[in-house]
C-alpha cells in the first residue's frame, strides 16, 4: 500500500478515528525523550525560582489561582 492509498483509506474513517490517527502520527514525529522533557521542566523550575528569588515576579497562592480559574470557567 502506498501513501496515496493510505491517505484515501484514512479519509473514510470517522472524524474521531481521523483525529486519533492524526494524533498518533504527530506523536511519532521527533518527540523529545523522557529525559529531555525532564531536563526542560527542571530548567523552567530553576528559572522560575530565580525569578521569585530576585523579585521579578510575585508568588500567587493556590487559592487565588483556583478562584481565578473558577471565574474564567463560569
């Protein structure tokens, strides 16, 4: 089966099936490894800690975040 045949067959799938297939195909493309993802999160956490320590940002309580989220969801 060649690409054109696969594409033609895929277009006969339901919308949900096509969405699921598209997601799987996208996830198969050059995804970062678990280690790379962990390193990126650690770098972000370190930067946020520095921002807090140096006063560039102000902390927000979990209660305030929850309250704002609930307001947005209404």
